[in-house]
C-alpha cells in the first residue's frame, strides 16, 4: 500500500508538471521567487521605514494566498541597512548578487537611494522607491512610486500663497541637511522668485539627521514671522527629528493661525508620538491620507489592521495607522506583479517594458498609472490639516492624477533633458 501510494503521488506530480507553470497551487509552492526589502529597521529613519517593510510583507502574504506571481510563491528577504547610507549600498548588492532577488522594494531618504542607485544600474536590477523626493533623476532601474516636486512641494506652496491657504508672503524653508531638502528648497526658492518673492522674504535653515533641540530654530522662525508679512514654514525635516520639532512648535505656542507649517515627510505615523492638540491646522501635502473616504481605502485600512494584529506589530496592533509611503509601497508591489505576469517573465528588461502604462486602483480610490516613459506614477495631490486625533482633514486636492515632472522646470537647463531614462549605452557616450 505504501509503495502504491508513493507511485500514485509521483504520477500526480508528473501530471501537474506536464500541465504547466501556474496551473496548480501545489506546483506553485515548489517554485519560489525572492524579493528584497531594503528599509531601515533601526536608527533615525526606523520611525518611518519599519512600517514599509511590514507593508511589503502584508502584500506578499496576500499575493501568495492567491497563487503567487505567475505561479511562483514570493519569498521575501529582509535586510536592515540601519539608517546607514553606505550600508544601503552593501545590502543592495547582497540582495542582488547573493540572495538573487528579482526586485527590491526599499529606501526612504534620497541619500539612501543615491547610495544604492549605482549598484542597481551596474547589476541591472530593479528598485521600487516609494517616497516623495526631489526629482532631478531618472533611471531605467528605478520605478518611483512616490511624488516628484510638482506632485507635492509646488502645489503645497501654491496653496499657502492662495487666499484659502492664508496668502503667505514670507517663507521659511526648513529641512534635514541632505540632498532631498536642499534640492527641493532650491526648486522652491526658484519658484518663489518666479512669483515675485524677494530673497529677504526667504529664510533657509537645516539640521542634521537625528537633531533633537529645536528651541533656537523655532525662536528664529517666530522673530522672522514678526517682521510684518504673513509667514509660512515649509518643512522637509525627515525621520525622528519630527517629534522634537512638533513638540517645540507646541511648547512655543506657534499656532497654525499665526505661522502655518506644511510638511512633506510627516504623516500619520510620525505624529503617533506627538501631542497633536497644539498642532491643529498645521498642514501636510501627500498623495494619500488615511482619512480619505473611499471604499478602496476602507478595505486597505481593514486589511492593515487585521494584519498588524495578527503579526503583533508594535503600535499598529492596537492603533493601526496607514500613510502615503505605505500606499506607494503597496501600489509598487502590485504593479510589479502585474508587469511580471504581462511579460510572462522575471527578466528585468521584459518587466521594465511591461511596467509602462500599468494601472492600479490605489487605496486612495484613485487609479494610479505608471507613466509610459518616465518611470514615475501619475498621482493625485492632497493637502491635509492636522486634527486633534493625529489624523488629517483634506482641505485641498487636485481634480485628478498629475503627471510627474522629474526634471523641474524651475531649474535651469532642465528643459533640454529627456523625460525618459537613458539606456546604459547612451549613458556611456
């Protein structure tokens, strides 16, 4: 009986194999494809990035439960680059060369992305980058699912200049000292000048990663704002420095009615550890908020809440929060899955070609489209006011998705740059 059972099992396996890949969940479990997760789980950026690792893992679990990708079960490989920028490059190389991943989902700061970019281009592997950034970059090896400046920074400043946004005339550009804030502020300074704002009406200041004492800077902002004209702060502070920054805003009584702050790297997760009652009315510009009313968002929040509870995820198991980079991460992994299935291959060139024009109904309820050429998503823009409970009330939004401009028209010479990635052969010329 035992021998007969073994023979029967072997003949079943052979029959399954003959039918072909993806035709049986039994066969699918024997085939795996690895994907890399490259997010800081320690250090100054862990406050923002850890939840993105969990978002990828949730999506992987969902996809595997439905048969995987092209019949392959996804095997996630998680590494911790620990908010250490050179270590990002080392871990990226490890994922591609040693772990043999088909794709990597990861990075938050632009300095981490700049660190890994040469690795992905040299090894011809794919990175999905899920966070808003400064633009001024296109790579055939990267898909950017976060916002370019025209999908976040420019609309936010235009809103604050408008009557509805308070008609701001003076500007504080405050950021963490690295490439994203400095380049974004270079773009914003040029934009403000094009609108007739004088240099004397722009204050620019930077703090290092992990900075914790904002007492002097908030005092400087108050003094700058006291000189007559309506003043607004544009914050590109990143990571755990946001907690002491917002606490000091509250301590010094800098209310949104006096000097509104609009942030590009502060969402629901970063406000978790802050008393938000003194911050009511301050702003954030994103392409998604947890508070958006849409059936797709209700489903996303419910799925995340259930997953966080099942996996005992710190903070989220009791108070599940979703945010913009989580949405962008989720869009990215599903678009990659769709592209693989369209290409019928994990080959980088074939998947890259299949990514052009991919669509996905995002948790925001809006259909996101991957541009046919420039590797960036067309995204709707939302501006939200902080509420007492740490959520955001949407006060302004675009009529629909906006096409990304990786090369800002406010930087000289960008009009001559192509809105699509150069091939490696072109780059070497």
